[in-house]
C-alpha cells in the first residue's frame, strides 16, 4: 500500500543535509509521496528503507518480462483502465498453441502458418510472438522434441512451457532457458518447486487456479515465497468467464490498489471456440480489455491483419499523436520527371500511402505539407489541408527547383480541392487520385503509362 | 486475506429505445457486457446492409452471395431475413447520390415503402454521401413510412433541423444523430436534436466509426468516454443507444479490397474481409455499441454467436 509523507519521513536519515536538493528531509518526503522525485536523490538512505520505499511507491501493476535478445517483451505495467485517462503501455502478445498430442502434420501446418504471418505495418514488425506448448502426454522426451522442433523452425517465437509436472518443467527449462521462456503451470500443489525453478532461471511464471478466489490465495503464497514475476490465469476457458476474470483482476489492481492481482493475465482463446473467426472475435475483445497474452489455436492473415492492426491502434499513446515530418519524400529511384503525390503528415496515412507507392514499383515523390498531423478528411475538415497549406509546402521544399513535373496527384477523398490548389499554384495541374490507397497501385501504373 | 471483488457503482442508465414493433435497444446500467456489475440491458442488435441499387462496387466475393437478389431491394431484404435472420435491415440509398444515379426522394420513398411492406423486421434507412440530399430523401421516406419507428441514419450537424423535423417530429420515426469521433460534438448534437422537441427515447446515436487499424483508437476512446459520462456521471444527454455502421467502413479498406492477385501472400480475400468486419464489430461492441450493421452472412453468424455468449 502507498505510504504517506509522514510514513516516508520516518524512513529517511533525518539529517536535513539538503543534498537531495530539498531544504529538509520532510520536504523531500512530501515530494516522494507525490511521486514527483526519485528516492535515489538522497545518498544516505539505508538499503532497508530503500526497499520499503520502492515497494510502497511501486506502480499497482507490475511490469514483467519474458523472452531474450531481440525477442524480449514487457507485459503489464498498466496504470489506467481506459486509454484516454493516460495511455496503455505494454501491448498484449499473441501465442499459437501446440501440444504433444497433435499429429506431426498438424504441427507442421502450424509451423508454416506461424512463419508465414510476418509483415510490417506502420513501421512495426508483425508476427506471432509466442509458441505455447501444452504437455498432455506426460512424456518428457516427446514434449522436449516438440518444443525443439517448433523453436528451431520458428526463430521468432518465445516458448511458453505449459506443464504442471515439475520434472518435465525442469528439463524443458534447462534446455530452453536461454530463450527466456514463460513457465506456465504453478498451481496449489506444485508452486514451491515451480517458484524455485522460475527463480533459478529468472522466468516469468504462469500461475493457475480454479477461480479468482483460489488464484488470489495462491498468489499470496507465491509472493510470500518471494517471487513476483507472475502471469495470472483464473482458470476460465469460456468467453464470458474469461471476460469477468480480465476485468476484475485488472480492477482489483488498479481500482482497489491491491497488488496481489497486480500482474498481467493470459486469455486462452484457443479453448473458447473451434472456429477461427470466433477466436478472432474473442481475441478482439481481449485486446481491448485486458489480456496481456492471447493464445490462439492457429494464425493466418485473415485473423492477423485485423488483430495486429487493432492492437497497434489501441496501444497508441493518445498524448503523442503519430506525426511524420513535413517534406518531400523520394520513393524508389524517382527522378525529376517522376509523378508527385501529396498526402498528409499523419503517420498512419503516410505509411499506408508510401507502402502502396512502393508496391506499385513506380518511382515517385510524396509531398507532405503541414496538415496538423491529421488524416486526409480530418485535416480537410479542420481546414489544415487545402490549397494554401499545399502551395506553402511546394514553395518551402523547393519542389519547382527539384522536379520538372507540374502535375500534382491529390487524394480522391479531397477531389473538391482541385480548383483551390490550382488557384494557389499557377502553372500546375491537379490530378485527382483514388479514394483509397489500396487502388493507388493500379492508378500509378496507368498514370505513368499516360504520361509516357 | 480473502479476495474481495471490486465494486463499481453507476448512477446512470442508457435509454431503452424501441425500433419497429419490438426491437429494443439499450437499457443497460453498466459498461458493455459487465454483467458482474449489474443489468446489461437488451442484447446488442445486428442489422444487414442492403442497397437500393446493385452493389457494383462491392468486392466480387461479396456480390456473389447476393447476385441473384441484389437488383431488387425487397427480394434482397427477404433473402437476408430468410437465410440469416438479422434483427433489422439497413436499406442504404446509395442510388440517391448526386454523383451517381441521383435518384429522386420520391423514387426512394417508393422503394422504401415496397421493402417495408415485404419485410418482417424493422428498417434502418441510410443515405448517401451528400447530407443535403439525404435530408430531402429522409423527409420523403419518413413520410411514406410514417409512425413505423424506423431509424434514419443519420442527422448530422448540417441537416439535423430538416431531418429531425421530418423524421422525428412530423412522421414519428427515430433519428440517429451522427457526429465525428468527439464526445463534445456528440453531446451537442444530441442536445440540439432534443431541443427540436424529439424525446430522448426516440433517438439513437452514431458517434463515428472506422475500421480496425484506421484511426480505430479514436473511435473506441470516444465511445468509452461517452459511456463513462452516461453511466458514471449520469450525463442524460449521452444516455442514448449507439448504432455503428461497421460495414460502411470495413469493406473499403485494403485488407478487404485487395484481391488475391493484388496480395497473394495474404490468402483468401473473403476471409480477410470477414475478419475485418468481425473484429471491427466486436471492437465497437466492447466499447458500448447497442447495434451494428454488417454485410457478410458469416460475420452476422459469428458476431451473433459472440453476443449470445456474452449475454446469456
Ligand atoms: C480518427 C478520426 C479523427 C481523429 C484524428 C486522428 C488523426 N490524427 O487524423 C480526431 C478524433 C482527432 C478527429 C477530429 C476531427 N474529425 Co475526424 N475522423 C477520424 C476517423 C474516424 C478516421 C480517420 C482515419 O484515421 N482514417 C485512416 C487514414 C489512413 O485515412 P486517410 O488519411 O483518409 O487516408 C486514406 C485515403 O485518403 C488514401 N490517401 C491518403 N493520402 C492519399 C494521397 C493520394 C495521392 C491518394 C491517391 C490517396 C491517398 O489512402 C488512405 C488509405 O486508404 C474518420 C472517419 C473515417 N472512418 O474515416 C473521421 C473524419 C475524417 N473526421 C471528420 C471530422 C469532421 C473531424 C473534425 C473536424 C470534427 C470537429 N468538428 O471537430 C475534427 C477535426 C480536428 C480538429 N477540429 O482539430 C469527418 C470528416 C467529414 C468530411 N467528409 O469532411 C470524418 C470523415 C468523420 C465523419 N464521418 O464525420 N477525427
Ligand atoms: S539528502 Fe537525505 S538526509 Fe539529506 S536532507 Fe535530503 S533526505 Fe534528508
């Protein structure tokens, strides 16, 4: 629980030496209580006091890590229930479920699918981050060789080792510990051994119990045993029950300030439905509220495209709009005769448009004026994307010196701007492009033909 | 210490609005699907979108499903009702667009009447791109369908007076207030519409929609804030059921329109488009939508299954 200023003051050395930059220890304590300053500023605090303080000032939900090297991820650390209150910080990660009871054909198919879904959207690389391995046959060798096969074939996944058998867990952790796997399966029976194993290898430990009440008791025991790198599962395997768990575990941490539930959670969407579209529906809900790991049966583009895009949106910091620098951008080997397009300085729009231009293989220029960082129609409706702002960019970035072309392709959604822009830019012709960037590729190929 | 479940108190409640003869929207006094907190009200409803003209611009995989019925809106509506049992039909007058067929309001009214007479579920009447034209179309259609309790999608800042007066006041139908992803704009338009004399339980709202991946965070955040204001701060001007025309947005983005030739690595176009539609629909339902409009039968099936599991 949080400490107040007086409680913190009692932990301080009480020398009033001013080295922290405050006139007295009490003044420093008050600032600490508000979270406006770091405890390190006082060089004389005892280790014990430091530990107590960091415990007291820790955020209500712990940030935990898993994975290794380029594939290390943080989970949790959330401070709000709704993104407008501040921001969501650590996006959920997607897993695909494997099991030692699956046929090798099925395993091969999933390996192929996991590797196939790999693409970039708005400068973020999208792929499945985790392969979950369920040990169902209690056969150590079969389980290990499954993990080995999948992790060898899918270099980008971090394994999640799922077993309640501590002996099998130990062997799996010994073999794959360098990948920073998640160890899932600490329950009421085995938690002491599992905690030791997780401690020894510094692993994120998945804790599972039948229901929130039992989970709560178990987490208390594990915390007493001194481990706090946890991932929670209250045992629901259906949509409605899991939703209840996700909301209430998160609210217990953030609203009640109870750190026993101040950990990220996992949603086993793979158990909620057979149908992949129904799994997509469930996963969508849990991206919004509030899973940190979402386990699917399988993956392909029809579910990855919406899910990764949704995740990217929801985890955008609302206080930091994604804006791209104004200027004139060269795509491919564009020369002074190449087509010139104009769009806005909203990063989402720019990346979509430039991606399509690249795909068309037509070398081109993209002009980005000051459009307030808004999408095309938003900027237009806000009066920031018009003849004036575009003409200003043409001048500012010396387009007339750099290029011979005097044709400007504008987004189809703002076709009404044609006359306005031509008025502001004497000698220029405005060509109305397509409404959506998806059809820009064909447009550019035809446009180039028309010109040559 | 034993686990204590946090309790969330709410002071407001979303109005219950009846569409047609008995389709009830809203009525919840907790956040969407928070049945552990209290009364979740009526199940969110699903509508299917049809057009007054043949939908040439829809992706081929979608046209294929409706191609035998899509040149006759009444047939199309009944095909959907018979095969997929939507809660309502959204009849969109794309043909009224001044840039297209420029169909007259009288002609639209005629079509609407024919469809209304042939169907067993309520209608949601939607317009074209032009708000100016929509005001005229809605006036005539509302007159032809007087006192049916049908929804008109939508009244916007520039035409709410005309639409409100005709649809809501003169002809006894339900006005949908559409704003652009902003709580204050939504609130302001709701207030203006009630000031025309329309009762709060005779309106719904569309706070603005987009597809997942396309500014969707703004949509979710606007809806979250609207619901929190309505339920926790008891802001009566925002206690209005929300209807989101999901299909208007999802079927034009690249994930849905790129053919398999355009993007061979992405696999089936139909599945991608269905995926975008389902995810966007669930995304807005999770943020408080009381009704969604969809196109593909598979999306209808999956979203219904989702709603049933969350509410039963
Ligand atoms: C998110 C959003 C916002 C966010 C802004 C986020 C941002 N950074 O832009 C917020 C909430 C802040 C906002 C505010 C407003 N918004 Co707004 N907003 C949206 C929303 C939901 C999505 C926009 C989006 O991100 N689209 C995705 C991007 C990628 O699309 P895009 O930029 O158009 O790019 C596509 C194409 O244009 C094309 N393209 C782009 N560049 C180029 C270039 C060429 C050459 C070619 C060929 C093609 C091309 O490719 C892209 C992909 O296909 C839309 C509704 C919708 N569903 O579109 C409304 C919408 C754009 N907003 C609208 C309005 C009115 C506003 C406000 C003016 C409301 C107000 N009165 O305050 C304000 C303006 C801001 C202000 N006052 O300061 C209206 C515009 C109405 C109109 N037709 O003019 C819309 C359409 C909503 C509506 N139906 O009423 N908005
Ligand atoms: S540095 Fe430490 S001991 Fe010195 S005044 Fe500040 S808090 Fe007190």
